[in-house]
C-alpha cells in the first residue's frame, strides 16, 4: 500500500512543482535568504529525486548487489541467503513509507513557498503548518518503532539435547 502511494505521489509532486513555477515569486525565501524561483524548484526537484532512494526497486537492487550497506536490526539473521528476498521485499515496502514522508515534506515546503508568494490566495492558518510538521515527526517516530518490530530478534537456537550416559553399577539413583 505504501509503495503504491509513494509511486503515485512521487511524480505527481514533481509535476506540481513544475506546473506551479509561474506562480512562485521571482525571489523565494525570507529577506537575506532568498533565491530565484528556478534555483528553488531545481533544489526541490533534486531533493525529491533523492526520495527515489526509498523506492522498493532501489532497496531490492542494493540488497542484491551490496547487502553490507543495508542497516537493519539483526541484519545477519534477516539478510541470510535463505531469507534475503523476503526481507528485501518487506524492507522495500516499509521504506516506501519514508519516501512518502519525504515527498509530503517536499510538497509541503513547496506549497508553503507558493502560498507565501500569493497573499491574495486563501491562506491556511499557521497552526495547520505546525500540525502538519508535528504529524510528520510523529509518523517518522512510529516508522522507526514499526521497523524495529518488523525485524525482531531471531529465535533462540534450540538447546542441544543433554546426552545421557549409560548407568554404571554403583551409581546413585
């Protein structure tokens, strides 16, 4: 589900950024920290392109070519050859959630700059931006917790059966 949402939201956000370029002010940002709208959109699109590192296709490729670069709890167990493909599929789906968060963050930053440049448009209250940021932070923290739960500690190895020695005459019972 997260993977599908990510693959839909990712290009739509890039198209939104390109389509709204004419409505951005000529200088984006606070006074003293401004940049041109073209540079702003280029930076935003590059940041959005980096969200592609959260795609399931990238995770699968990385897991097959360089599994030593994947960091997750109990990596030796979960990336063992017999579990690697299933783990990469689960990790790719889960990482798409981070990609979706990044896409929403980039879209929110762009929307904020766009609305700042168009004061005649209806403006959301400041609390809405703060609530959105808090929601993303909470979602990110829940994502970490879920990741840890998704890859629990491996089962303990079975204790070896105790060897019984033959009974000798004169041994106590």
